[in-house]
C-alpha cells in the first residue's frame, strides 16, 4: 500500500470547469506539498500546507489533518492547467509521493 | 532572486559508463538540496538530500551516489550505469525541509 494515494489518476475537463484532485495519506506529516509537472517535465511547487487552506489565483489547496486528506481545486480551468499534479508529504524524516493526477483541459 | 541550474538537459550513456550530473543554486546560502528520479511512467522518488557541505543522506539503496563539494553545488554520480538508471533526474532546493522546494529543469538520462 502506498503511503500517499491520489485520485483520480486521470482527469479530462472542459475549459471553465471546476476541478478537484484528492490526496489521502496514511502517515503522520509535518507538511504536505502540491506540485505541478508540465509536459516537458519541469516541476513547480504550488503549495505547501500544514493546516487549513491556501489560495493562489485560481488554485485552492485544503488539508484536513484529522482525516489525513488534502484537496487541490482549480476554478475556471484553462488548457494551460493541463499537467500532472503531484501530492507529496513530509513526515519530519521522509518524503512520500503520490503517483500524480494527469489533468487535460480541453478548449 | 534564487535560481537553480542543472546540466546537461539530456544525456544518452551506454551501460557501464560513469555518470556525473551537476546542480547549482544561485542567490541563496546553505540551502537544503535534493536529488529526485522519475522513472518512465512512475512517480517521483527522492534519492538524496543534503543539509550542508559534505552532509548527504540517502533515501534508497542504489547504484548512485551524491556529493556536495560546495555550499551551492550538488553532484549526482555513478561509477557504472545500469539500464534501470534511465529516467528524469531533478534537483531541488529549499530553505529547510519543511518549506517549499524549488526544482531545476531536470536531466533526461537514457542508458542504452
């Protein structure tokens, strides 16, 4: 069993749709990261969370520590949001990574 | 501002050949540094991290080694590459282990 599970694995949306990507984890964590990997391979850190909610532009990330669950929301999705979104957790000693959610936004 | 460089961008090497990938960070001092690998169709795997010069921690046993000869330089090496070493290698830095990480552009390694 993976320490970090993401769902869905693949997601196709129409431009403008509201998107939710989920991440569940089974270990105690110090922080949770959401990363975005573009088709060329480059990775950008979107959020680092240890509690509550963060918002940056059209992106919102939430975390529920008690339920060991985080969600990444994209409002008014755009084709440029097409990428792989990766959830990663840090326990204080180790990092664990989800296998990613591949998002395709169709114009 | 801080920038992170990795080279080369792509590399094709025969099995059994040595490897040296370099990562440098500008605009910061004493960063935490990380080497990741992403095998084809698989998730990210943390290979090494370093909190300071000469301080390297390995996350998984493998055919690779890492060194940090200078504060802002992180090198990934192998004496003899295996086919299974093929993948996308990413270097990253952060202020500490619980802050956001900033990734380099990556090196795509193909071992033939």
